[in-house]
């Protein structure tokens, strides 16, 4: 499964883009720096978690396949 076709990835990506836009608005227009930085940090961590989890699953599956190929040959 391609990660870019995952609905969860697409939703997290769209959310991260909206968070960055909200951060820019709060920081530039409203001069709210503390809240905007926390919003940016927590809002974009969702996308990072999705990517990290997909990477862990991919690596685990690849290692398992290599292990099985080595011992079953």
C-alpha cells in the first residue's frame, strides 16, 4: 500500500497544512506567538506520527520478509 494513497495520511496532510496556515495567521495578524507555536507543534505532530508509524510497519515487514527468505531457502 502506497502511503500517499492512505486516507489517514491524506487527512493528516490536509490538517497539517491548515495548522500551518492558522499558525501564520495567529503570528502575523494577531501577534499571538505562544499559542501559535504550541498549535504548530501539536498540530503537525499528528502527521509526523502517521508517517513514523507507516515507516515502522514497512521496516518491520521488510525485515520479516528478509528473515523468512533467509531461513526458508
